[in-house]
């Protein structure tokens, strides 16, 4: 007689087969160190979930994992739907710096006079792209139609939602208008989707630049700091103090019932393991895998470990993705990232422990008196594309950086090198200092850039010949630089600057200035940006889906861990979906009937 297996056991066996067949469970294989091998006890328990726990340290209707913009929006919406809400957050309260807070604080606010049907089509193009005639494939055809409909409606209430939490925000910064990033997409004109807009409080102009953003008074906050403050400090702590937040409490794994439904979370507080009961549902909103070594090795294009740099939170380590995998969640387009080309440096805990560089938002990439070359010393792009928000290529430029040379079997642009002169060095910091990793104290940087030179992060030389020799001595160049090629490319660029026309790549004349005043400098650039976008598959209800696109009961997700923008990305899309998808996830999680 064959013993009948429970639904959970069947899912467990199917999940184990998948993990083994894809190498995830294999020792030393793709994700062998850190993702699952580093959590072997978790993996074993996920294969055969124990009976539902009878004793709990905490209980709530809706449990949310991760307190960035998505988690905060989910918490607010679930609370307002009548649910008791508990948030689990791995960071300490005093140094709670999620990607949302470290961001530029920009988002999307379409013109209400735009056509709704056109807005749906434009959004679907960004999310998936199967409605674009020239695109070869849809990124997520199984869910994109419903998601575009959901998003087209939800986005129109983002401004009101923010202002409801924080009435002192400056409405002028939120005014819709301008041109969206993708004029080649369906219904571009009719949608009136508009440009990326800003978040700020009304007295932002009087902020002291010498005071870190996180120490400025509320009235003078702007960018991601203002966006975060509106949702977390005002929306939750101020207006809804009954929402319980457990800081310094990393979530470790999800608890499943016998039929595969999610019933709670296991987390740690110090050395103690705690069990949190979710009577209605769990929402995963814990961010991407920017600092997870095995996930980067498995998913990112090219040299994913050494050849990328991210400038968001160092605590984004793919925890939620790991937990979701262990309960049978499917993944989709995991290699997608909101990325360009940025500087990154051997600094911080992730470098010390994992060899992962810390990135920085790099303002110098399209500024005057600078030029970008590959490892051979050859210029290969219009540098202004990297930062120009009026063109559609900004957050797709990493595709250029991970170019693979078939003949040499090499990645000639990893790293790339930005060459600049003394005029540029003395004009301003070459990285952003108000937000990102520098602004929040993770990465040291002086306004004159001299500290980075002393640390060896920027190479300095009196001549281009000497600079080429120093580049060649750097192990990451692999002795590929050709001195004459570098000299010739800088010379040609300077000639273009003199006539105001870039005959090779058409760089915007206003951004051009010669690289001519010694000393000369070189700094490495890598594909990267604020965050990854690929991860957990999810539908318009923000239900996490398994590999057959079926919902995992009582599990929802929002934010970059399951970004809706799988094809392309207009700056500000992540914060927009934090609110739109976070609210949907919170409302639907609260709408579940409590289990008993």
C-alpha cells in the first residue's frame, strides 16, 4: 500500500528536485555557499515542514518582512483595512537605512488628463513589452495584462497617499507633466505618463549641505529621505503607532501549514530564535540580492561577483528570495537590475566578508573634462546617455558595460575607466555625496576627492603615459591597456570638444570639456546601480507564485524583490511600485480569512 502524501510533502519533493536539478542544493554549486548551503538547516526544514507551531512569541494578522517603501505601504494599507500588523526588520532602528531612504526619492505621477487605456499599454510595455511590435519576447506575459491594469489605476493615487501621510510635503515637487522616457512605446502621447518627479518637504531649499540627510529637520528633507520620512516616521510611527515594528530582527524562514499555506515566520533577535504567527498572511518586501554573493554569481551577467557594484543598502542580501525559494516560489528574470555604470570600491562589511565592492552613485560619468574608455583605452559610448533622464537608455546602460567580446572571450568593459583631469578633480566630488552610500556614511569621501586618491581608489599621474602604466598595473585591467590607444582616444575627444561636435558618438555638447590639464586621473567603473529587480514571480494581486504560476497561499510580495518592471525602467519606477504594489499586497493580505 502506497502512503498518500500531503500537499506540502508533494511540494517539498518537487521543490527539492528543482533545487537539485538546478544546482542550488549541490555542494559548491551555483548557490552552494551562502544561499542554501549556508542555511542548510533551513533547507532541510523547508523540505519537510514541521507541524504548525502551537506556541508563538508574537502574533498578528499580517506580518510584513522588510520596512522599506513597499513594506511601509503594505503595513499602512493592511492596518487601514482593519488588520493587526507586525513588521519584521533586520536593521537596527538607529541605523535603519533601506534603499528607499538612500534613493533619489523620485517617482511617477501621470497627468490625470491622459487616457487610461493608453496608460495601461505604456505601462505594459515597460513591465513586459509583448505589446511592442519589434520586441522578440514578453518578459512576463502570464501576468502583465492584469498587472498593467492594476498599476495604471494605483499610480494615480500615489500623490494623494503620500500627502495623506505627510501633509507638509511640497506639492510643487509632485506636479505631473513633462515627457516620459520611452517615446517609442505604444500610446506614449495619449498616456501622458510624464517625467520623473521629486519628493521634498516645503523648506527643502534651506537644507544645510554640510548636514547629513538623515540628521536634517523634517521640514528640510528631500529625495529618498523625505519619501521614507513620509511613510515610516509620519505614516506609521506618527499616525499608526499600533503597528508593531521589530527592529534588529532578521527573518530566517517561513512556516508552512500542511497544505503549503504560509502561517508564520521564524526570525532571530540576538541569539534567540522567535516564532511569529501570521493569522492572515505574510508580505515579503525585504529588497533585492545586491550583496548576496552566490545569487550574484548565479544570476548577474558577466563576472557577477567581482564585476558589479551597487550603491543601495549593504543589508540587501536576498533573504526574502531565499525564503521564498524554500517554500516553492518561482523566480522570473532574476538578472534584471536598475543599473548603469558606477564606481565601486573595496570597502565595508560586504567587502571584508564576501569580497563584494561597495558602489557609489557616480556623478562624474557624463561631466565635463572626463571621458570613459574600456580596458584597452578605447572610448565606446556617448557618456551622457548614462545619466540623461530625458533619453530611454539610462537604466539599461549596464547592457553596454557587460559587452562580451567573442573573439577574445573577454569582457573588455569590466571595469571601464573614467579618465579626468585636474580641472574636473577640483570642481566637485566625482561621486554623489548627499545620498547613497556616501551620504549615509557607508563610504568615506572628501569633497576634493583627495581621500579617494590616497586610498588608491583613484589613480593619479602627471602624464597619460604614466596613467596608462598605472592602469596596466591594476590586476583588474589584466594588462590589456594600450598606451597609444588611450592617448589617441583622449586626443580625439579633446578635438571634438574644441569644435563642439562628438563625431563618433554624438555626446551632448553641453557635457563636453577637454581632458587636458595635468595631473590626470583614472577611476574604475562597473555595471551596477541602486538595486536588482528580478526575483519572486507574482501576479497583479501581488500573490507570490510557484513555478507553475499558481499562488502560494497567504504569501504576498512587493518592492524590488518582485519588481513589476522586468523589461525596462524609467527612473523612479521602484519607489512608484513600492507604494502601488505595497498597498495592493497589504490590502489583499488583510483580506484573508484568519486561519485557526
